[in-house]
C-alpha cells in the first residue's frame, strides 16, 4: 500500500512550489534498497517509467521516461538514508528518497517538488508506480530472484 500526502503551496527559497510525498514499506535491508536507488543507470531494470538513462558526467544523467525527457543532477547522497536530485527540463524541479527503518521493514519516502500544480496528478501517479516497482524489485531480489529475470511490467498485471 502506498501512503499519500500532498502539500500545496510550499514556500522554498522565497518561491512558491508544490510538493508531493509518497511512502511505501519494503521488506528488504535498507542497504540493499539504497544500493538499488544509488545505481541510477540500472533503474531501467525495475522502474516502469524509465525507458533509457545515460550518464552525462558524474552524478548527472539524461533520462528518457514515460513522463518526458529530462536531466537529473545528484545533489545529496547520505548512505544508506537518503538521495536527492535536481531535475532540469522536466515537469518537476527536484525529487528524492528518504529511507527509514520501521521494525523489520524499511519505509521509503519519495518526494517531489514542482511549480505547476496542474501536473500534480501525473506526478502523483508516476510516484506511486515508481514506489510499487521499487518494492516489487527489492522483494524479488530478497527472495533470491535474478535481476536479469525481473519483469518490471509485472506491476500492471492483475494477480
């Protein structure tokens, strides 16, 4: 289950921005989840929205996705707790992940900030799908699955 939060009209650095947050609990070690998120180019294996990712330079990537093409720039890495990215040329400005242990599970919070509130629905939906894909992939690996055998499209198939 993905927990949902929307905070509108967030003030950041004197500018009005919208922010969405989504959480999901994953049964996998925090370090493994972090390693998966930290390996940007490999996210095309598990992220349904990511079609192609090319490294431009250290920490900077060109992304072709189902919600458009954009560039990500890593702005923060705190192992194994959080990652933050600046987004250029996309429908959102920044995004990040915060990993927090909760008992035997890890709560993964995905947040995104954007200017135009008309993009809220697509950003929310993309975030929910991203988190479900991450959960499926992490738990698949945790059960001994081979990364090359993972079908990221399985999220769209009803059981």
